[in-house]
């Protein structure tokens, strides 16, 4: 059996996270569940502008994926999901999809609105993801690319791009923002 490239392996991991009911498909409801997790984790009403921005970013990404799915599909199998992500061309034509998602996630995590995510703000996020202790510190350090003890929106964006496009690291830290550990 051939070894799959790291991006395909990460996208399969993302599929597994999203397919919570294990029916073998990802639907909009699965992405909505991620939005709901942020809503609950940050105790924000569904009408809050930060939640609406996150929902819009996921919805845009979902529609972009469906553009690369077989006609008439409103759900994606694992292989369709991976192929759609690979075809989405996040590097050029659809780069705004990852940027919008990064901006929406960053906005929620930046609780105090100072345009940077502190270790405490990130710890809150990781807490509702079930990550703590040394693992949390290691993830923060990997995301803090410039070593300034904060995570910027640019660093969130770069980590999402690395997850989807470039990195050979199977455990690229950008997956943490998508629910992949």
C-alpha cells in the first residue's frame, strides 16, 4: 500500500474530526457543529458578529468545496472531501477562504481585542479543545512564529495555509484551529 502524502493524510484527519456521526460523509451540519463549538466555548450568542463571521467563513469554504464535488452533492465522502480541498486552490484563486477563516477564528480567540492572542487567551481555547499542560505550551510555541509570546492573525493565517498547502509536518499546528490535534 502506497504511503499518502502529508497533506492528504492531514485532510483525512480533518475529515475524521468533522464526520462526528461517522456516517462516512461531511455535510454543512458537520461544519456548523464546529461553529457551535466556538459559540458554546466562548459563551457567545449565535447572533454575535464574531460567530456570524465564523459561520460565513465556514459557509464560503463549504460552497467552495461543493464546487469541486460531483454535481448535485450536498455531502462529501472522505475521498471527495480530500479531492475538493486539493482542487480548491487555496494558494491562489481561493486564498481568501483561508484568510476569512483565519480572521474569524482570530477574532474569537482575541477576547480582549488587542489584536494578538496571549498565552492566557490561547489556553482558554485549548481548554475547550481538551488540551493542557506541556502539550498546550508546545502548540503555542510552534504557532508563535516570531517568538514575541503572542499569536498574531498573520500567524493563524500562515498556520492554516501550512495545514492545507505546504507543510510536510503531519502535526502542523494549524490543525488545532480546525479541531485536528
